[in-house]
């Protein structure tokens, strides 16, 4: 359903209120309004850095200094970023008992900063560095300085504890995400182009398990018109804000709710 008027917001709100066990799946697009560029699109980081050159485990191991140039930019940008109204809106929906978990592909920590409590970090987090030799972990702020390749006490290179292309998803995050997808009533997919595998399987798993899939994105994606039952066109902050307004109005007119 193409959805850009008032009705689709009402329809999404009705689904969310009715089932009360929604899960959100978020991607880089939800953090664009916090000043963190997404990877795809004309403003995306990939316009500057070719992913196959910069974001694979192989390229990291081959040329860590070069890859750290890109990573340093992300660590700096994410370090200054603060949650926007969309992150805060999801935390509000959790507090209202509407959303029970957020599965995020993002590595910026902004859902937790906004107050979301159950956050499944599918691709890890930039807050932590891990040694490629002895697996020792360090808070990024303790070891990283701009322009340097951070090193472990054992002398080896530290890698941000994020999933690069060619690395597996942390098993617990993958288990939890798939369990949430299999058992949710509504999956709200926000700001992801759904092109990165295996995260892009989560909407399909939810759909095949009987959930309604609601997409929030200002652009068309591979989910639009097929896996997504409803596409709410617009920025994450604007659409989530309108859903919350609508749910609150509905609560006002539903006695004892
Ligand atoms: P993507 O870059 O492939 O796609 C971003 C999507 O967000 C696009 O479909 C775009 O139309 C949409 N979008 C742009 N502005 C939006 C807005 N204001 N509101 C809602 N949607 C908006 O992102 P992806 O699918 O998440 O894949 C990129 C991968 O790179 C992720 O897996 C993630 O791990 C990583 N990444 C993370 C961050 C971060 O942590 N903030 C930033 C860049 C990339
Ligand atoms: Zn080490």
C-alpha cells in the first residue's frame, strides 16, 4: 500500500495498538537526522569510500591504517552525535508498552542513549575495540586517538567491535533477533535499504511467521510493495512522531485503556 496521507498513519497505529508486541528493525537512515551519514544514497559514506575496499575484514587485515581512516571518521562523527526524535520516539513506544525490542544494524549506540532498554546490536558497537590476536577488549575512548591505528597490549592491531563484511553476526544477537522476528506481531522497519545480508532476512522471517511488516523510509527499498504490508513515506522522526500522536489520541478516546 502506498501510504503518504493520514490514513496510513492510522492504519499503522491500529496495527501497533492492536497487537502490542511490536519490534523495530533500524538501519543507518534513523541516524541521518543525528548527522551520521548513511552508507547508501548520494550523501552516503559509500560515495566516498568503496565498501569492498574499506569495510571488509580482508581489507582491514591487509591495510589497517587505510581502513582506520574511514573508521576514524565514523568514530568521530558517532562520538559527537546525539539521539534524534526518532530514537527518542522508539524509546517512548517501548515505555508505552507498544514496542518490545529494537534490533539495530547501527553501531552508534544512539538507541540506548535515547532510553531504549532492549536493544539488539546486530552489527556490534563502535564503543569497543577488540584485538585481532588475543581478543582482549577495550573501551574505544581508552585506546583510540584520531589518526592512529590503536594497538593492544600484545602489540597487535585493535579493530572496532563491529561486523565488517566477511565477518559473522555475533551469535547471541543473531539468535535474539531471529526469535524476536519469529514471535512479534508487527515488525517496523525503519531507515534501512535492506541490502545488507543477513539483516535483510529479518523482515522476511517476521512476515513468514505471521507478523505485519510496516516500513518507514522516504525512499523505495527492496521491501516496498512486497515484504512490507504498509510503507510510510517520510523521515523516521516525522512518521514516528505522528504514530505516537495518533496512539495517544486513540488512548484518550478509549476508556480504561
Ligand atoms: P543504508 O545506508 O543502506 O540505507 C539507509 C536507508 O535509510 C535508505 O533506504 C534511505 O532511504 C533511508 N533514510 C535516509 N534518511 C532517512 C530518514 N531521515 N528516515 C528514515 N529513513 C531514511 O543503511 P543500512 O540498510 O542500515 O545498511 C548500512 C550498514 O552500514 C548497516 O548495516 C550498518 O551496520 C552500517 N552503518 C551504520 C551507521 C550507524 O551506525 N549510524 C551508519 C552508516 C552505516
Ligand atoms: Zn592483543
